[in-house]
């Protein structure tokens, strides 16, 4: 009899323990359901994330649209590059000197590109090599930096004073040479492929964009493009 009573007591204890465990499990499930329910209702973390990231509302700007934003708005964008060029060696050195006060440092990098020029400034052809050499020395002494003698073809012994992509740029270059005292400089068509330089400024500030636009007038034949930076810029 004592053994039966003891067995009955153990059974009652086990049933009570199982009941407690069951109630605890139900409570845990209810808590988990209550935590997960807001996301189903559209007000939880998943819903908030979906509201923040809306691919359909993301719009990529073209380079023309970026350029139309104006210096202050362009300066607020990230990974935007200003590309200015093309420049010959002489014009590149002058442009870099004019940009130096802006303190651009590593934000400014040169980009070498092949370009086809259509016009050039030159001096009339001469058949006397000694006279050509003397004239070259005079031009360099006058501060003319781009001086090259054509040694081949029907242009042999012609002094080239610069190649340009447009006739407007060639005429502007010739006018500058005349101001330096080179009175007999001529402009004519001459197609050739040369290597030119573009100046690339990464994430330019509004003042820098305005400065470059102001300088552009002094460099006929150059263009300014503003848009997403190319890989490696």
C-alpha cells in the first residue's frame, strides 16, 4: 500500500511538471508571435527597410543633367568628375599653373588621350636649312614653346607652331603668337593624330567648378564635361 501511494505521488508530480513546461512553451511561442507580428502588419523593421530602399525611385543622371545642376549642387554629389580638355603640351602647362592656387593636389590628374587635329599654325616653308635653324632659335628666344620643324614630305622645312582640333582654336593660337611678335604665322588645315591631355578633377567643389568655367574662355577648342568618374579616376 505504501508503495502504491508513493507511485501515485510521483505520477502527480510528473503531471504537474509537464503542465508547467507546457505552459512555459506556450508563453514563449506567444512572445515570439507578438514580436514577429508587426512585420506582417507592415510596420516592423522589414517594412521600414522596404520603405527606405525603393529601387523604382532611384534615377541615374546623365552627364548633361549633372552639368545642368550648377556648381553648388555638383559639389554635393559623390564620385563626380570634371573633365577639361583636350590640351597640347603648352596649353596643359599653362592650365595647370592657373589651377595651382586651388590646391587640388591628388584630386587633379592628367588623362592622356589620342585626338585627331584638323588645323595647325605654321610659318611659310623655306628651302634653306640654315635659315630655318636660325628662325627656330629666334622663336624660342621670344618665348614660343611649341616649335617643331617638319623634315619629311612636301612640308619639309616648314615650322609647325601648334596643332588644334578646331579652326577657332588655331586662329586663337595664331593671334597669341602674333602678340609675341610672330607676324608671319599662318593657319591651315592639317589632319593628324596626336596625343593630347585632359585634366580630370574628382569631386570638385563649387568654387573649383566656377573657376574652371571662367578659365575655359582662354583655351579655345577645349570642352568641360561633368559626370560620373571613370574607373581608375
